[in-house]
C-alpha cells in the first residue's frame, strides 16, 4: 500500500504543477474569479482520475507532457463538478477536502462562474495542439470527455441523484446513476491514455472494463465512508445520504455485503488488465487502494 500511496503523491505533485501553469493568475478584473478557480483546483485531493490518465498513457508510450495536459483537463472537469455539487441548490455542502466549499469561501455566483470557467478551460486545453500533434486525437479527446461529463454521463447522473431524494431507487437504478455520475469520468480517464497513444480496440476494451468495475467499487467505498467515516478524516460532511433518505449501495446491501461487493469488483477490475504486462501494475495497485481507503 505504501508504494501506491507514494505513486499517488508523486502523480499529484506533477498534476498540481501542470494545473498551476494552466490556470495562472492575471492582474486584471477577473482576479477574484481566478482565485476561486485556483482555490478549488489546487486545494489538494488524491488526483485519482489524473493518475488513471497518466498510468494508461504509460501503457502506450505517450509523451509525458501530452498525458499531463489531458490529466489536468480531467481534473478541471472533476473540480468543476465538485464546486457545483456543493452549491445550495445541489448538495448544499459547506466543507470539501477539509476546507470551506467554494461558495462559502467566495459567494454563490462566483462559485458558479468558477465551475463554468474550469469546464470550458478543460476543453480549451484538450483542443490545443500542445496536447497532441494529431488533430484527430484532440477531437476524439474532446468528444469523449463531452460525453462523459454531459447529460449521458456526469451531469445526467447528478440529475438522477437529485431525483433520488424524492423516490426510492432500486439497485439497478442506483447502479445506473453511479455509472453516470461517477463512473463515466473514471471511464474517460482510463480511456484517455489509449486515445492519446492510438491504442487498439482490444486494449481500449480492457481498460473500459477495468474502469467499469473500478468506478462502481469507488462509489461503494464512498457510500461506506458516508456511513462509517467522520467529517474530520474524510474532509467533507458525512451521513448526508442516510439523513436525506437516499438509496445507496450501503442502504440496499448493508455494510458487510457492500464491502464484499467492492472487494469483488476490485478483483474483477484487476483481471481485466491481464493483456497488459507489468506496466499496468500501477492500475492494479490502484484498484486495491480504492477498496482499502479511509478518506
């Protein structure tokens, strides 16, 4: 576990440096907006999605600079989603990564604009020739990230999550919601390296299958942390789903069955990587890390 923890920390330092460079402060009237953007983007975090991008890119010999730019774009989209999810109209959270949420630190209007700015900046980064010399690769990245983050992915999943406050979802409905809300961006993160490296269909299929199981395992552990974790350790308010009466993997399966399901999914995720050699070991280690994490 110490090896993957160290690898995640080294990955985070590289990604943070790239984000810092791609989101510079300017001495003009938009300083407050840029400060809000940087506040939520450079406030820490495990950077798991960028880790997936970089680890996948390594399988195909992709330039580190290309991979880092794609990883930074994914993290921008992720951070935008956190800013908007925390808003009073959504989850109404006041704590994120152990710090006040963006709308508490700044104000609600600034937080909305900060999220908008991050989302659009992500696509600007992907479309820039500095991300890849082949325009077809850049276009493919843009299209796939748009699908993962839009109405058929993360945004649609968030809508289903809001509707879940007013009706009881079945296991199939909860699974679909989480595949969209959480799993779609994780799936793109796994696929981005193959897109950059022009990987074949077999390799991309294996990475998507890995991402599918990893994403569900990740969400189950999130649900477990919401029940078993404490606010200080997790860095955000816990117990919110149960207090709101939302159906989750834990409420439907129970704690022990949910934990066993996450472990089973992690094992399946690793099995999907059989076609890759030792270069995929970081992805294998991450699957085990996901189910063991406590934050």
